[in-house]
């Protein structure tokens, strides 16, 4: 158990819909990262938040957005869903101190299926 | 953009055989991390390499960082069925400035025949 929690575990929805994925980082971690993992593909980095502020951006679509709240939990919002958005979405957290590349601790993931 | 190439994409071995996966970058890396993802699981941190030419061992796993800090390898001696999974490298480019995101390889999926 990494200490990172993600809800829900599974999500099935229809094209055009909007969903919200939730992540609670490990106690004490200030950074939260979101990743997308499709079948036969590696981890696609989406976005990172550090202590409530956006820190780094990857291949995140404009239909997707995220935020980190004062209690440090994070939400990833996916809108106007398409079939190709079906994937496993991981959240990871790290201590997030400046000047270091931190070890990232991954949550169990949310499997999104768009029908 | 910056890329980290990881090879091979797949590897199928007999139990007891050795296994190696490689990560290569065209640019100098500040450091590199290795993660393992079991089937149906999530990536789990294995190790971080920082120094040029660094070699670290964890039981049957040997991790190396190249002298030029542009490549890295993970070698497993005498594979076991418990080694099954996908191994990812994740690197931070040197002089990344404020952009400290990790660049992930696509992973090497290891299958082990008992």
C-alpha cells in the first residue's frame, strides 16, 4: 500500500459525458501527479501540482483539467469524453521539495471506460 | 521534445535466464529512476541513479547509469516468475531549470516461463 488513494476504482460512462477522478496523496506529500496509461502504452504524464499550484504540464488535452485543493487532495476532470479516453488514470504523490527529483508513489488507479 | 527510448519493448525468457532492459537519451540526464509495474498493479519505485557511472544492486537486480549520463540499464540475474511485469525508466534532463517533470520510457514488459 503506497498510501495514495484514488476514487473511484472503476468508472463506466458514455461519450460526451464529464467525470471527476479524485486522489488523496500520502500524508506529508505536497506534489500530486496525474498520468494516463492506455493499453500497450506507457505512462503519459498529464500534469503536476505542488502545494496547490500547477508545477508542470505534460500531454494534457484541453478537455481535461485538474486542481489541487488546500487539503492537498487533487481532482482530475475529464469532459466531452471520447472512446479514446478509455484508460487507466494514475495519481502519484511525492514530497515535492525544490531542487530534487522525488520518488513518486502511485495510487491504485482509476479505470475509465467510455462506451 | 525530450525523449527517453527504452528497449526492448517486450522480452520473454525462461525462468533462470538473465534479462536486461535499456534506457537511452540523446541529452544528458540529471538522474534516472526505475519503476516496476506488476500486471494489474501500479508502478512501484525501485531505485534512483544520480552519479555518472553509478552502479547499484538490489539482490538479483543491477542498475547502471552510463558514464555520459545518457543511458541506463536494469539487469536481472536468474529471473523468477515474481519478476514478471513492466519495467519503466523515468529520467530528468540536465539543466531542466524549473521544468522538473520526469520523462518516462515506454517500458519493457517481461514475461517469464516457469
